[in-house]
C-alpha cells in the first residue's frame, strides 16, 4: 500500500515537472524511458538545449534531507543517469532526435502537501 502511494506521488511530481518545463518553452521528447540502468524521468528540448531531467518528489515533513528532495541525487545516481542518457542517444534514431547545441542534466525537486498539492518546486539547470 505504501509503495502505491509513493508511486502515485512520484507520478504526480513528474506531471508537475513536465508542466513546468512546457511552461518554460520545452518540448517533451520522452517520459519514463526505461533502460537496464533504470529510468529517465523526462527528456526535453528547447531551441538550443537537450535536457535529461531527474524528478524527485517528497511529501512535506517526509525524508529528503535538510535541503529537500534533490539531496537524493548523489554521485551513483548521477553516473546511472549519464549511462541512461547515453543509451537513449544510442537508441534514438538520429533522424528522430533534435540536435541542439547543448546537452544538459537538470534536476527538479517537487514537494507536495499530504493532500497531494504542490507546496514547492525547485528546478536546477545543469545540476550535474
């Protein structure tokens, strides 16, 4: 039961993060791209940057460290995200993917109230 709630909160956080990116002018290329290393939450592009975005969602008052949900993206997770991005680039046909000038890894931390409403959102561009 707790896992289902955690999954629901995670999905809600990803939807909020996706809407945030769209509002900022990004086009979403892929959601929840699965690899043998894990799952890339969001892949987006604007006119100059391809962005691989990790989303972390927490409920207010829950774990997440003193600085919030983004504390959960440590060195091992970063390495896995880089491997997943390489796999997406290798598997996505060159004709099907944009070729912007830059590639970047962003992180979005979402904090929800226990009722599932947005309390805070932090978007760190070039997080690693």
